């Protein structure tokens, strides 16, 4: 049996992508304070649970 040879991968730049699958969308993160205010209006306990879950 022949020994296993290490295959070298071609060096590919990390960003930009060469069309290998969909790129992640550029979406800004939601304002958590505004989100918590809206959640308090709907269900005050849910806002509390969300803060605990996200560590805020």
C-alpha cells in the first residue's frame, strides 16, 4: 500500500468569494434597547427572559 501523501490546497483569499455559494448579507444588528422596549409592551416577562438569555 502506498503511503498517504499530504495534498496541498491552493491559496484562496478569504473575503470576496469566488462565487462558491451565497455571500452573507450585509445586515445591521437590531438596536437591543428598542427591541426590549417593544417586548415590554407585549409581555414584560418575555423581555426579562430575553435579557437573561442574551446576557444583557
